[in-house]
C-alpha cells in the first residue's frame, strides 16, 4: 500500500469556478465518439459508489433524504479521489445511485476538468424495478426523470442505465418488459425536455441460459424510440490468468459482432484470484475485441466487504491496494485501434429480432404503458367508492377479494400488468391506493342499483365519496383510458419528475428489497432495506385471490 499526497493536484482541479465543458460523447452506429473531433471513445471506466454505512461507518453518508451515499454530491471526496482516478487512466465513472436533491456542480466540473465522463444508473435502493414483482410506475418515473433533470445539463454526462441486472434468469424474464418501458419513457423525457441527446441503456448480468434473448429483447424491433442506445455487460468470467477462449470472451465478442448499438463491459474484474492482475485489459482493448467493444468499467474503486476495491479510503486519506498498480499499468499499455467518426460507415444497421415468448422468454414486445401521475389522480378523484387508509396487508387482501370475484373479474382489467400476454390496464402504473380504488369502484358500479349501497363496504375497508366529474385534461385522459381502463393513453405525462414532488414516497411498487437490483454487488449486501413492495402484495393477491374468503 502506498499513500499519495493528493492535495496539490486537487487544489488545481478545484480552482475553476465556472461550469467546465468537455466535448460530449455521441453515438454513431455501434461506437462512441468525441462529438467535435470525431475521435473514437473507448471507456476506461471505474465503478464509483461507496456503500452506505448507516450506523457509524466510515462513510460520509447523509441519510436525511436517502439511504445511499451519493458519490458525486460531496466535493471533498471527489477532490480526494480524482487524482487516483487519473492515475488509473480513467475517462468514465459509473455511479449507481445519485440523490437528485443535491447539487452536483462541483464534482461534475472537477471530473470534467479531469476529462472524466459519468454514466449513471437511474434507480436507487428502494426505487428500482424489482425482478420478482416488476412494475414501471409513477414513483419510479419520478425518480428516473429527476435524476435525468439533475445530470442532463453537464456535458460530461455520457449516459444513463434504466436498469441493472434486473432479469437474471429464466424465471424473471417478464421483468425486462418493465425495464424496456423505462428505457422508452426516459428517452422520450429527454426529448420532451429538449436536453442534449444522452443515451439510455441497460446493464445486464451474464446469465448463460438467457444471454441471447435478453440482449436481443432490449435492442429489437423497428421502434427505435423503445430500444436501448447502448448495452452494458457486467461480466466476471475472466479470472486470474485466464485467456480469451477460456473466459468465453471470444464467444461474447462473436455474439455482438452484428449488434447495432455500442456494447461495453459495464462491470468487470473477477476477484476469485487475487491480487487482480487485470490481464483481460490487454484482450478487451486489443485487436480481437476493440472492433466490437467500446472498452469497459472496472468494478470498483472502493475496497469494501465484497473485496473488489482498488483503494481503501479512510476519512480523507486514500491507500492504493495491489490491484490498483496492476490496473493502472495494464490500462496505460493499451492502444485500441480506432476509427474516426467521419470514416465510419456503420454496417451493423439491423436491429436484433425480438425473442418469441415461450418457455425461455416471457416478455412480450408489447410494453407497459407510460406512467402518468396526472391520469391516476384524475381517475381517483372521479371514483365514488374508495379504500379507507389501510395497511399494505389489508390492501393485498382486498385486491385478492375484489379481483377474485369470479363473475366480476373484469373489474381488474384496468389494473392488469401482464408482460407475458402483453396485456396492461391503463391504471396498472398507478399507486396501490389508486389501483385498489379503481377495482373497488368498478365492482361497486357493476352491482345492480338496489345492492349498491352495501357494495362499497368490503368489510369496512372502503367507503363512498363524492365523485369529482372530470373536466379539461382530466376528461380527455380518462376518455383515452376508456370505461374499462383498457384503452391506450397516448398523451405524454405533463407532470415532470421535478414538479410532481414525491420522490420520498418510495412506497409504490418500486420499493426495493434484497432481491432488488439497484446496484449489483453493492446491492447484494444487506445495505439496501428490506421493505416488501406493494407490488408483491398485488401479485400475491392476484394469484391467491380465488382462495380468499369473500366479504
Ligand atoms: C479529440 O478530443 C478529445 C477530447 O477533447 C481528445 O482527448 C482527443 O485527443 C482528440 N483527438 C485528437 C485526434 O486530437
Ligand atoms: C443532510 O442533507 C440535508 C439536505 O438534504 C441537509 O439539510 C443537512 O444539513 C445534511 N446533514 C448533514 C449532517 O450533512
Ligand atoms: C432464478 O431466480 C430466482 C429468484 O429470482 C431463484 O429463486 C431461482 O433459484 C433462480 N433459478 C435459477 C435456475 O438460477
Ligand atoms: C500468471 O501469469 C504470470 C506471468 O506469466 C505468472 O507470473 C503468475 O504466476 C501466474 N499466476 C498464476 C496464479 O498462475
Ligand atoms: C396515491 O394516490 C392517492 C390518490 O391520487 C394520493 O392521495 C396518495 O397520496 C398517493 N399515495 C402515495 C404514497 O403516493
Ligand atoms: C399472465 O397471463 C398468463 C396467461 O393468462 C398467466 O399464465 C400468467 O401467470 C400471467 N402472469 C402474471 C405475472 O400475472
């Protein structure tokens, strides 16, 4: 271990007050380029996100608003770490969870001054698409769009991940439909706000049984507005002195030869053999791989319990570990052969074919609807029968009851969320109260007039209220959704991330759990809460509905 005196370099980095500008990175075909001079851009990246240590760990976490540590809101840690990132030849960092309520000016500018770009995950612990009970809903839409708002203004924002390792085996492939909807809606939001074009992609884990399907799914179809702009691979198959063939890198490279958007390693650096000598770096940036891959991101900067660190940090001091020296020497030695944008005529122009739904793949190409908080609120205001303020368990039971009422099963059509059939109700992205209200109300209205009074009781869990007759925008949104809630709402959401102001609610179906996927190796630790998502109750209730005792 060595300690470097970082103070001098850091002072220089922070001397500029104005917003630093770097040349944005743009995508053409399956490669990245510096926008102005057209030089090809290969990622020499480092994952940069410290774990949150809730009770007195050594981190500088501020848990007032979040249960994670935003790695680029604290200028003193950027100041501390940038000189080390530079020694590693870093030109991009990957951050897994940022707090959109904080300012990122200082870190982003200091990174820009060091020629370092940022690729950011849009999710966060407790605010991600959960593979076992997936949903793409109002709360997640708000989270994603507020992160976009927070970072879109910096020229060194390189891209966003709409999901990380969500689908990870054949049992949860349906979750990919919700992530692809998130890709679509994030791209649309960037356009709607007239931000600079910033790519939106996905980071996958390396799962042999569904490798091909998942890569095809996110890229497939003629509707490029829903397709990823780049594909990130979290891959740990090269350990120690492995080889191009033994690691399977040869096959991965062959698989992506014709992929029509950039691909790169969104995480790499197996630690089964230590120290990590990073012999894969030579392969990744060498003649066989660099025509296909745009480099990669090493997991990760901070040494933590999972033992992937390049440095260990204690307060304001940084000690480099053995892996640090190996990586910096390997990176310094590479010279990937590149092409200038002007001379590059992409030949990989065809999108992948969509995987067909069957035993290995359960996500239809028909994607979930765009979350629209305004629509949900308009609908709820118009209801006559609504739930009382009830617990999650009670809500789950009630869903089971009302959706299980055989002859009246239509009452839940408006809140269906079935990615396999591609069948979605217009209100399936609303919050649990709103969804429940929709179903109870539909049941209530379906009863003959003389039974109605008692039909909105549900064992004392629901009550009637005055309906607000929809007018204006509410009226047209509700008309698009249709009387059964099975219509297609095409109006774009007007409430933008920042203005709907509910980032702290976190109680929609997006709440995280141990099986969430905000940050892979970070997230697999006990760091992220163990709340149970409402979505879990919903899906349980749907499944077990018929067994429930009717009220
Ligand atoms: C193009 O611009 C980038 C960033 O400004 C720079 O790093 C690179 O060296 C430039 N390429 C050439 C050929 O000058
Ligand atoms: C934590 O952040 C909040 C704002 O998000 C701020 O008001 C508070 O002072 C911070 N606390 C500490 C200890 O830094
Ligand atoms: C697939 O993932 C689920 C949880 O998401 C897990 O229970 C199951 O064991 C996994 N199956 C395989 C074959 O890995
Ligand atoms: C890996 O290869 C290097 C260089 O050939 C050698 O010095 C080292 O002992 C090897 N490590 C292992 C674990 O085989
Ligand atoms: C759910 O929706 C209802 C009705 O629009 C609203 O009053 C409530 O605040 C929402 N709950 C959450 C947790 O966002
Ligand atoms: C979707 O619908 C199919 C066919 O009805 C059914 O088998 C499957 O269980 C449903 N999936 C979910 C998540 O409800």
